[in-house]
C-alpha cells in the first residue's frame, strides 16, 4: 500500500513539475509576444499607419490604424472618462467574454492607445 501511495505521489509531483514548466514557458512566450507587439505598434506609427490622436478616436473612424476599432461608443466614452471598470463591464456584456478576457482586452486598448500618442 505504501509503495502504491509513493508511486502516486511521485507521479503527481512529476505532473506538477511539468505543468509548472509549461506555464513558465507560456508566460515567457507571452511576454516575448507582447514585446514584439509593442515593437510592431512603434513601426506602424513610424510608417504613418498608426492613429496620431491625443485622445481615443471614435469607434467609427476607420482611417489608418485604430487600436480601438472594436469598441462601442459607450466603451469609448468610458475610456475617455478614465472609467476602466465601466469599460470592462460594458465590453464583457457586449462581447460575452469572461471578466479576465474583458479586462485584458480593455488593457490592450489602453496600451495600444498609449503607444499611438
């Protein structure tokens, strides 16, 4: 019985270690991807493909590159007011995504907007 429990504990530990390594690898790849994405934003801006507004452009503006082309007017207005929580709530309700997905989307919109200023 102790041998079986020891084997199960060993397998469990092995699985946990593998999962930790996979998560660390995914996090490293995500950070690298975010870094590449930020560089791409800079290159787009340098080539005149980024929107050069000092505030968030209206969602219906499709000239050039717009980091907020997927947001509704309500979300746009919430972001202009600086009401991130409201923007997350509105996007979550309209897109039917999880809270984390909505938060990540809104933060990405804010990050991209910051790089286009």
